[in-house]
């Protein structure tokens, strides 16, 4: 009976730990370039979008997504759109000319998030969700307060705006982790003592 009481206390401690860890809720940060449509992603150019932002103290990025509103190819020709996550970029939108050259101008820079091929001429919304490796990389890139995205369209893409959403969550509180560890240790010792006594 004493063992069951201790077990119940242990699980109550774990529940309390997770409740304490969830006191601060996740926050969402939204970024949009100027112009929001990145000059309609003209096929004669490629673009960087540099963002100056510091993660608030005690938070870590847990998810990120890139949203294209009503993106469409200007005609039915084959087309490509490369998007990279960059370690740094000039703040704001910078446009570079490539004379409608083919290929990915950001090859070897940062990490390639996605390569879209043959997007239709009809408008569609696209959301690209960062995978765990990309989120970890983004957490690294933002440590100096600046990161960027690179866009290389090999065709002309009309759109109604591009948006980056970043969600953060509180970094686990060290005392909370210590409390959980103490609870696990105590439970282990009680289990061992019970085995020795039987």
C-alpha cells in the first residue's frame, strides 16, 4: 500500500512538471517581405529576403512554414522555383538580374528548402512546412539576429503575397528538468528497495 501511495505521488509530480512547463504558451511570429509578392517573382531575376530578428529570451523555434498566396505560373510553360534558407542576407528584399538564366543561383548557399517544378497557370495556395533538420538549422541561423530566404524563379510567378510564420515555445526550465529527474531517481530507488525487501 505504501508503494502504491509513492507511485501515485510520483505520477502527480510528473503531471505537475508538465503543467509548470506549459505555463508560458507558444508564440507565433509572422513576417512578410516588401513588396509582399517579391515583384511577382519575375523570371529575369532572383531574390534574397533578409530578416533581422532575435528569438525572445527563453524561447526556441519549434516550427516554421512558408506560405504562397495564389501563386501561379504566367503560362503553361515548364517552370522551376528554388527556395533556400540562408544564414544571412541584406535586410529587406534585394533583387538580382540573371537574364532569365536557368538553374539555381543559390546552389551551395544555405540549405535548399524546396524545388517546385511545373506549377500550374491556375492560382493555388502553397504552404511549405520546415522539417526538423530545417528548424534546427533556422535556430542556428538566427542566433546572430539575421537570416534570410533566397528565391530563384525560372519562370514568372504571379502571387498575392508570401508569408513566413515562425512558432516558438519556451525552453524547458532547468528547475523543472531537475524536478523530473529527482522524481525518476526517487521512483527508481523505491522500486529497488521494494525488490531488496521482498
